[in-house]
C-alpha cells in the first residue's frame, strides 16, 4: 500500500516537473513576430519553417531569422536630357513612385530569403539595385506608346500600363501600386539639338508654339479692332448727344427770354396800377388824418370835462375801498375768533380727555385704597365689634343727614343760578330783539331807495348772517348734547359703583351668616353686629349714591340752562350782526355805483392795493392766532407736566402735538395690553402682580445668543421656532418658553410660518 502511494506521488512529482519544464521552455524560448515581419526558423528538416506569428526556437537546435516584409517605396526621377521620350518625341520630366513589398506567403518569403537573404531583403539600397532598371525600362516602354498630351490626359491609364507591364510578382516581391508624383514638359534649353529624337521634339514644340502664337496674335488684333470700333461708335453717340444738348439749350434760352419779356410787360402794367392805387390811398389817408385831428381836438375837450369827474369818483372809490376793507377786516377777525374758539374747544376737549383718564386712574387707586381700608376696618371690627357698630351707626346717620342737606342746598343753589342765567339771557335777548327790530326798520327805509345791485348785496349779507345764526344754533345744540351725555355717563358710573357696593355688602352678609352658623349660638351676637354694620354701610353708600345722582342732575340742569343761554345769545348776536351788515350794505350801495364809473387801470390798482392790505391783515391775525394757541398749549403742558422732570429741546408748535401724540400712543398701548386676551395669555408671567420675570432681560438673553440663521427662520413655523428656541435656552428660560408654546398651540397659530 505504501509502495503504491509512493509510486503515485513519484508520478505526480514527475508530471509536475514535466509541466514546469514545458512552461519554462515556453516562457524562455517562444519567440513572437511583430506585424510586418516574418520569422524563418532553420530546423533539422530539409526546408526551413516560415511563420508570421511566432514559434518555439530552441538553442543550438534551431536558428531564427527575421525578415522585414513591410511596404517599401522606390522612386524614379527622370529630368532634362534624361527625361522620358513620348510617342511624339517630346521629352517629359517625370517622377514616379513604386510601392513594393515581400509577398506574405511562406513560399515567397522563403524564395526571397534563399535568393537575397533576410537582411538584404529589407534594405532600401538592395531593392533599388534589384528593381530600378526594370521599372525604368517599363516606364520608357509605356511612355513611348503615348503622346505628351495623352500622357497628361490619361495619367491613370499610363500608371495602369506600367503596373501591367512590370507585373505583380517579382521573384517573391509584389508591386502594390505606382504613383505619378511629377509630370511636366522638359524645357527647350535642356534638349539636345544634335539628338534625332530631341530635334524632332524641338520641331514639334516649335510648330505647336508657333501656331499657338499666331492664334494668340490673331485674338489680340481682333481685340484691338473691336475696342477701336466700340470707341468710334461711342464717340459718334457722344457727339450726337452733345448736338441735341446744344439744341435744347438754345431752345431753352429763347423760351426764357420770351418769358422774361412777357413778365417785364406785366410788371410795368402792375406798377402803373399800383401807383394809381397808392395815389388814391394817399389822398384817402390825408382825409382821414384831417378827420382824426378834428376828433382829437374834440376828445381833448371832453377829457378836460371828464377829469374833474374822475378825480371826484376816485376819491369816492378810495373812501369806499377803505370802508370795504374795514368791513372785510372785521369779518376776517370774526371768522378768526370763531376758528380760535373751535381750536380752543378742541384743546379743552383733549385736555378734558386726558384729565378724565387721569381722574379715572386716581379713582381706581382710591377705590383700591378704600377696599384695603375696608378690609382693615373689618379686621378691626372683629376685635371690637360692639364699639365700632355704635360708632358706625352714628357716623352713618350724621353723614347721611349732612350729604342730603348739602345735596338739597346745592340743588337749590343750582336752580337759583340757572334761573338767574335764564333771566339775564332773556333780558339780553329782548334787548337784542328790540335793537334788531329798530335797525331792521331803519334798514328797510334805506333799502327801498337803493338800486338793484344794493339789494343783491344786502341779500348776500342776509344769507351770511343766517348761516352764522344756524352755525351758532348747531354749536349750542352740540354742546347741550355733549353735556347731557357726560351727565348720563356720570349717572351710570355712580349707579354702577352703588351696585358694586351692594354686591360687596351682600357678600359680607353671606360671609357673616356662614360664620354665625358655624359658631352656633356663641357667635350669633357677632354675626348680628356684622350684619348691622353692613346694613349701615349700605345705607351710607346708598345715601351717597343718591346725593351724587342728585348733584349730577343739578349739574345737568345747570349745563342745559347754560346751553340755552348760549343759544339765545348766539341768536341775538346773529340778528345784531345781520342788522349791522344790512346797515353797512345800504350805506355802501351808492359807493359801489360810483366805483363802476372808474377806469380799468384805476380799478386794477385799487384791487391790488386792497388785496395787499387784506393779506397783511390776514397774516397779522394768523400770527396772533398762533401766539394764542402757543400760549394755551404752554399752559396745558405746564399744568400737565408741572410735577414731571423733563428736558425739553426745541420750541416750535409741533412739540405740543408730539407730546399729545406720545401720550395717546402710550394710552393706546396700555389699552391694547389690558383688553387683549391673547396678549394677557402670552405675557401672563410678566403682567401678573407677583411676576418674577423681566421681558426685556429675557429677550436680550435670547437674542444675544441666536440658535439659528435668518435662512432657517424663513422655513420655520411659529411652533417649530419656539421648540428650537427651547432646546437652546437655559432651564429657567425653557420653562417660560414652554408656557408660551402651549399658549400658541391653544390659540391655533402654531403652524403659521414666520
């Protein structure tokens, strides 16, 4: 068994050695052949082996040779006296390239190797020695078969005949192709006249060139003849055209002279007619000048008569303009006064609004203080119940009686003052009515004597007075309604405060009843005392509310009386102004008639002067109004800011508007925060009474350390923004931001993009 195993192993080892040896021989002795090469191996056989790819070449046993079988070129260049003789004995300079290679067959390769040798078979010089004579002979033979011109025309046929004559097989070589690189006639200077063939070629060339020269000369002469003929014909045409031009110019000159003569005759006729017309016009002008001179003398006399009338009219017009300016100035002053009253009323309304807000704040503070005091009093009352009950009842009775008496006294005083004002207003109204009636009677008498223009002006003044009267009535009614609304508001406010007090008393009573039931009989006396105290306080508050209501009604009646008095006063002033304007209108009617008689230049000058004076008065009134407004604004600001420490820079009229605007803006922001549930929910940790957070500090801490860029903000919703902000905040800030995130989700705006 062991022997068989050893035999098998030995066999495997020998096979491995053999395979290794074979591979070694292949790697070291296998020779490959490149493209364009042939390998000839001499073996122990009688004939060598030819291969074009490769084979094993054993040392000593084999001999290997390489033969180049790639394509080679052989050039034949024949020029001058060695040029190619054609069929017509014309010598040609020619250069032909032949492409030769060893035929790629084992027989041809072996034939070339045996006849020439592998080294010489690829040598260019050997190839030229072998084939140049044969190729040259074939070139001469084929060239002698064609004329020179045919040689040019049939170059492809010439090349094919050369290849056909030489043949494709050349003792193992193959002629692949031939190319005519250069072909041209040999110059005459390079030909040999003593050579028979060259002499015949020279004759042929001379004959052909002479014929061509004759033809060329003939063509040149024909060219000259045609050119001369064309020149003569052109000259004749030019002369004919010049003759026609001269005839046309002469005819045109004659016609121009005729036209000139005809125009000269017409000009003479027209000149005589114009001279006649001029003489007639001159005589007519002299007559008109004489007439105008007479008219001038008459106008001078009339102007002398009118000058005195114009002077008197101008004096009346100046006086009328002065009176008219006075009327306009008084009207402007009255309008300025009305505008000033409107502006002052608006300022008073704004100041009253600010004061009303401040009073409301102070009232709220006072109410809170009262609540605190009440709580303290209740705590003290629990310790000293009996004593406080007696004192409270006594004080309540005393206050009730005092307030009631004071309210009744105020009511009576208000009634007396209202009656007094009404009586004075009625007296003034009666006086104004009587004065107005007297002026109306006087004005009616004068009005009847005036012209239609005066009546029109009076009616315009009446319309203005009626408008002013209606405006005063409207202002009085508006003032009355505003005062009534304020009184109603105060009344409702007092009733609301009374209801609040009643509710507080009911709550206190319920609280006392609960404590009394809990403490049973032991605390019945204390509960009864608390109840009595609450009732006494309620009675006191009811008495105060009743007194306040009565006082408010008294004020309302007083304001109504004032409004009625103002209305009557306005009506009286309007009627008085109407009578005044009627009287002025009737007095100025005649003056307006005299003004109509003035010249246009005087009217324009007077109107300009009146406009300048009117503008001067308007500017003065405007400056006075600005001065009064500035004083009122300064007084209001002084009253409002007398306790404030403020550095004021600047002094124009816009400062007051900026202060009012800033105050209104602050109040608007406070109202928005107090009345907006969303704002209260978002900032409840900052707005609560015991809030520990500071919104400014928190925002500064968050914004000073941003967790994301502006590009991230564009792609985030509000909830995602807060979530990302929570993840990058401190623990204290995270709690606040978490509450804010919950509020945002609860309101349903979490998915809103920034």
